[in-house]
C-alpha cells in the first residue's frame, strides 16, 4: 500500500508544478519584467521551503534583488539620483546652484565633477545637452575659490569653445555660478567684439576666460600684458567640433603658450583619431576617461551658428499660406507658463539674450542687423510679452545715416558727375581751365 501513496504524492506534486508553470506564463504575458522576477523569487522560495538549503537560497535571492535595486537607482536617461548637496562645495557655489534651480546631477556631472574637484585630469565623452557645461564649470569655480584667486593673478581657468554661440552660452552659465564669488569672468570671441576692449580687460586680469580658438591665439600672440602665467586649469569643450572647423594648428600653438603644470579637462561627443592626438598633446599624465549613456537621442537640438562670411545665399525657401483663424492661439498660454515659473523664465531670458548677442556679433551688418529686428516679435518667440533688456552697442551715427547717398558717397561723386555736387551753402570756387 506504500507504493500507491508515493505515486499519488508524486502525481499531485507534478500537477502542482504544471499549474505553477501555467500561472507563471500567464503572469509573464501581463506583468512587467520586474514583477515577474519578484514572482519567480517568491515561487522559488516556496518550492525550496522544505529543502535543507531553503534558507540560504532565500538569502541569496534577496541579495540579488537588492543588487538589482541599487543598479536601477542609478537614474534614467541623462539624469542620476546623485544630488549636488552630496558634493563638498563652497557655500557660494551651492547657493548659486540652488538659485539656478538644480538639485540632482546628470550622469556626466555625477561622474566628472568628483575627480575634477580632486585635481585629476579628465577626458569625457558626452553629447550636447548632457549637462557637461556645469560638469566642468563647478570644479573650475571651486578651484579658484580655494586658491583665493583675484584679478591681479590673471587667468586661472581658460575654457575653449568651438563657436561664438557656445562661448556666449558657457559665459552666461559661468556668470550665474560666480554670482556669490569674488572672481571675475571674461569673454573673448571673434566677430564684431572689440579686440582693444578685450585686451584692456585681459591686462587688468580675468580669472575665468571663455574664448574661441582663433581670438584666444590672437591675444596670446599679440596682447603683451595678457596675464596667463598662473593658469591652473585648461578646459576644451566639444573638441571634435573644434577640430572639424580646422582649428587643429591653432590649438597646438595655444598649448605651447600655456603653462604645462596645470589641470586639463577635454570633452568630446566623439572619440576620433584627431581627438586622440589632441589628448596626447594636452595631457601630461594619463587622464580619467569618462563615458556615459546619454539615454535616447534628443529629438531636437537647436543651435544658431551661420557662416562668418557667406559669398552667396543659396538657401531655397518654401512659403506656405495658413489660415490664421484655423491656427490655435497658444501664445498667451505659453507666456503665462513662462511668466509664472521662475526657472523657465530665467532660462528663456538667457536664451533670448544669447540669441540677440550672437546675432549682433556678426560682422556682416547688412544681413545681421539687430537694429532692423522686430524685438517684440523676437521676444514673443521666447514666450515674452515684452522684450527683456539686453546691453549691446548698436548706436548708429545719425549724421552718417542722414548724409549717406544711394548714388555714391556723401559728396555725390559718380561717373556722370566726377566733380561732385555742390550744396547751396558750399562757398568753394570751381575754376575750369
């Protein structure tokens, strides 16, 4: 009679196992993966409850679940769960970051800031929009704060950007970070900015200098009182774009002018052969390589960077006619959203100012003239009902505008009138021989 009982027990056990398998498959189709893993854990714990090693297996499974939770807590996309408060920053920097509205760091910030704060060299791979600007600016500001840099010490940090637009954006972020610090900030870029004015500021001393490669090399070669012998940190942002713009020779010459005993940070979206060669020239010691997963690719990255001197405009433009009555008017709603949210308002102001300054920096004023812009419409595109104040020099001589002639110079010289026109109050005597 013992054998039938054993067979009955085995059969019941098999039926129970089959039912568990069916239940598992049913849940696998309807539940997310993490819930399925938890059910597998519970099921295995039940099946092993009567075995000798059941308790140890349960502990092992719990440890695996804890490891998975730690891994999943690393954040999603470009963001991490690490807060700026976890860093040992000065009160001035921490307060500025709070004013900017940031709490948690991005992946590149969480991984790059600690080694940079400790004085290590960093080679970072990060795309535009990953938050790398703060990743190198925060350690730069902290470095000069600890060293108690002042304008008489000159340039302590030099940041090289590929374009004027990116340099202006970086300068704006640095200005917010330095809000409660005594160190000063300078911007040297090409275009219509006054080189003489830049040279005067460089002679007085600029602690954090944001520059484009060409203009920086120009000052290093020709501005005699440019104080840069105490440089502590060199930052090259978007090195791949700088090299794509054929600034390789300029960068090599810049490196020859700057002190060798310094900290260096180089950021690039792609690691090309030229970037590797530049890294070998830039770093005296092997840097810490940081590569982060930026999450899915960005839908849109809008940057304004037209060519410096286009010869011809070969841009086909398609015009579409829309019935204004059929277009939803969301302008007032967007303006209210931006106006009520302090951080959105600040970001919109920075974007508006960067756009106006970049537009004004072009040398071809016949095309890029801020004076001919409808500021009200431009402000509306940034969700403002009234244009924010932007300090730019757009003064135009009224006398020059008044005396400018279409058919020639102010005196009216042309092929039909080689002697020029004489006004009614012109008392000169013309003698024909």
